[in-house]
C-alpha cells in the first residue's frame, strides 16, 4: 500500500501573532543634546509634546517602551521614564496594563492642530484693545530702560556701587538665614517689618530732623510705588498737583496716569517758585518737591522758600510730598533739616529710598505719613502686593542698627565729594568757559549748562560716541528750557 508523504514546515510562534503595524513616527530621529543647559528628559518631553500637538503622533498611537527608546536615542532609561511620567501627568500620554503607553485618546481637537499662521496687523486690530489708561502706560515705554551692560560714566540714578560693602551685606544675610525665626519667613504687616520701621524712624529723627514714630513709617517698593500710592490715595480725577519744572519726569507721568492735572512750576535759585505756582493754579491739592537736592539741578530749597511753601499748604489745606531721595549727600556743611521737621500740622508726607544710597536692586523705600493716613496706606499696600520681602527688610534692619548704614554714608559722602571735584576740575581744564557748572553743594548729580555758542545736540551726540551717558536737561523739562544743559548725574566716578 502506497504511503502518503506529509511535508511539515515549522512556523515560529511569533509569526502566528498578528503583525504590529509599523510606526509612522521616527522616534529614533528625536534630537536631544547632552551639551544643552536643559536636562535631557526635559528636551525629550518637549519633543514628544510638540509632535503630539502638531498631529505627528495621533491619538491612541503607541509609543516605544522606555527601554527601546532609551537604546534608540542612546540615553539612560531613567531619562525616558521621567519624560513619559511628565507627559502622563499632563494627559498627553496614557498607560494601560498589557497595552503599553499610547498617545491619549481624549486630547481636545484644537490641541492636535498645527500651529496657526502668524497673525497679521489687520487681524490683530480686531481683537481686544488696551484701555485709554493702558495706552498711556504703553506710550511711556521709552522711559523703561533695562541696560544690559554695567553702568557707564555719568548714568543717572545709580550710586557708586563699587563702594557698597558687599562683604558686610553677605555676612548679615548668612546670619539671618541661620537665625531668622520660622514665622518671620511668612507674611509681615503691609506697612512693613516692624523692627525696620523703628530703625528708620530713629535714623530720620537724628539725621534729617523728621519727627515721627515707627507707626507712621510705611515701607514701599521704592520711590515709584510711593508716588503712585500718594497720587491715587490723596488726589481725585481732575485735581491739580504742582510739579517742579525741570523736575523728576517719572513722577509727572505717575500723577498724569492717576488722572491728576499736572501743573509744572518753574524752579529758581531758591527752589520751586511758590508765587509762580499760585499764579498758575493756587488751588492745587499737592506739591511734589525735592528740596534737599532738586532733581535735576542739584540746588537746595532755601529756608524762606520752605516756609513759604508750608504756608501755602496750610492756607489751601493741601499736601506737600517731600522727596528726600539723597538728602544725606551735602558737601558744604551739614544736611539741611527736612521740610517735614518744620511742620507739626500733618501737611507734609516725607519720602525716602535706599536705592540711591545703597544699590538700586534693593527696591526698598519708605514714606512717613500722618496718623490719619496710616490705614489708607496699609490697605493700598496690601491690595498692591501685600508687602516687601521680609528677608531683605530684616537684613536692612541689621545694617542700620549695627551702624553699617551710617558708616557707608560717611564713606560715600567723602568719595563722592572727591569725585565731584575731580569732574569739575576736568570740565574746567578741558572746556573752560564753554560750560557752567550748577548745584555743586549737594547730591549725586551735577548740572552743566552749555555755554553760548555750544550746540547741545552736537555735545550729546559726541558724548554718546564716547560712551558717556548723561541726560539733557530737556528730558526733565515740561517745555523747552531757556538754557540747554546736561545732567551727568549718578556715579560721580572717574573711569
């Protein structure tokens, strides 16, 4: 009987399983850079997220195992695991037991679309717009300067940073880190860290003749916030405020943004002209002045003019905002007492800042307000930003109480007087009678008037080419000044 031959062929078990569909996305082509600042897992996470959002990875599409993708990209398995874990937590990936890891099936459809085309100017115009106040703020962008280089010669508003005792500040910081009680790391009162307010009140009474208690001191984030609070809390829309002309331009802008009518009042050799202010707008509700060292001229308001200004405030029931931004810097005799020390009826609000005498990045200043205003300023500070950082306030407290602040001021006065004299001597030696120097007795700025026949614009252009950074007087004037000048303020350093 014939035998039937049966031919058997061995088929591997894996060939009987359904074939896995080929991956459409080239996972092994993902680019990660070991030399980049960003960690590898963050780079991988971002690459996968971008692919999902762009639709290159579809919903429910499987992603490689952590072991396989790590081998393909030649990175550690932990790197891939961290990237997957983050995408899982964000909902871009989902994992099922026995099914591996896939792109989430439930992503919103709009996330899976490619990035939209850039908006044109026409399409942007139909969107929401700025308010009138917002447009006014945006227009002031020219005043916002964030220099990306170290201070250059004569940059205004910058103290001699090379003289600040950083080693002492570092030591005080380290000590506070070790000893500061845990509860002081939380919130502090909106009016400020109580020990700092006590230290400031004591210092002002001794050095500036300001009679106040710690309860009247309000800690603010620099002079700008102080002026903003005063404008919004004390003046209604349409009410008038006297501003020195020339004067501190950012203050004028802050009052204008608060809806205040700004009245530029001319400045003469004795300071703000009260008589001129009364002719322009006698019923003004506030006068903003820099009497100890007028910005930008550097002149000091005379005692008779201070008393005249106080009499006007009493008669009109108006406020005086005394900005004593660097009253400690007087090179001819002792600093004059503040206007606040001449008044006892609550018409004067005193303002100071540590940015001009220590370093601008500190962003700590203060106001001395009458008792009846304390609650209003406390609420305003709480609504604005709660309070300044307690750590910096605590370090500054130690800096003042241990005598470092007073010693730093003495050293700064001596050095700045010498640097100012060197500058004046250089101006006289190189320019002679072509310029006139004004306001030498105080302050961190010096006003230099261009002499007859000198083109101020050519002078400004030449200074810019030479790397000298000063502000023309016209920057601080409400109208074109009769005499142009330059205010090479700030550092008083010889480079």
